[in-house]
C-alpha cells in the first residue's frame, strides 16, 4: 500500500496549479511512497495541459477527468482510486509547506490516529502573507462540541486535515456532489464518527485567498448550497 495519497481537484486554475503540484512533489526529498491524484473537473483553460506536463515527468502522478460536477465529486473520484494509507485533500490554488509533513510522519510513527488537524497560513493571490489561520490548539481534542460550533477552534477547510483512509471507508465518509461549501457538511460528519484525533498547532498549509474562490464569490446559488 502507498503511504500517502494527495488528492487535488482542479477547475480552471492553470496559473496556480504548477505551484501546488511542485510543492507536493518536494516530498520526494524526504520519501517516495506517495501518489498525487489530479482530478480535472471539466476545466476549460489549460489546466489539463499542466497536469499532463507534470505527469509525463513524474510517475507519482495520476490524472482523472470528469465532466464538471464541482469539487465534492472530484474528491470522491480521487478517493475511489486512492491507494494511500493516509489521505490529504489539497486545493489546486493552494500549496503545502513540505517541511511540516515530516512532523506529521513522526507523530504517526509513534501512534495511529484517524484524523490529524493542523493550521494554515492565508495568502493573497500574489502569494503575500495576509494572516495566520490558527484554528486548532492543544485543547481542541478535548472539546468536541466546540469543534462543531462557530468557535475559533473549528475550521471546515478540508486541506487542514490529514485522514486515515480506512477511517473514511469504515464510516462511509464522502463529499456531497454538485454543491458548493461541501467541506462544511463533510467535516461535521467526520467529527460525528468519533475519530481518534491529534492536533498539531504548527502551520503546514498555505491557503490562497483567490477572488474567484467559492468562499469569496457571493452568488445566490452558492449561498443556497450552504443552507442545504
């Protein structure tokens, strides 16, 4: 079994995608037991060409293509073919802090967890620092109900979680397709399944605040999905 599957859904992010893929490929400096699954959600720009370019250079990369069904379905399709013991859902306009991965691996070698939570850093479209996204602290695992409330110790950003693959399968944890804000509903069900959680307070992930992102583009249909 592969140790880690990084699942990256993408839709028209050709300008940010190379940075995302290259940050994941830097893991090869530490170990090679991982795969990157790029799931093209019917992009109409050159995103698929970017995917093919990196796949031709790296055997760690797989490409899936689907008609546009939004990010939830893309993540599900990636999960369906993933071989990793652990799953990391990464967004195509973001990028990971590669060095932090070593700290996760060190923790997993000492004890097995279902979910690992960590923090992130928010950047603008140019990659400039905006603020730290410090939503998890050492008390988070003791406060389940604060994790599923609106408190600062909870975040629905799926890339800030590292999942044990067998835990997701055992609890039938997949994303709702064809809606926006699918993370909100998914993470609630993750915590409801009573996972064994570890929290690392460090920041391992860079969140790019794109003006065209789901959470920053206010449209009636998207807000309706959030209520749904």
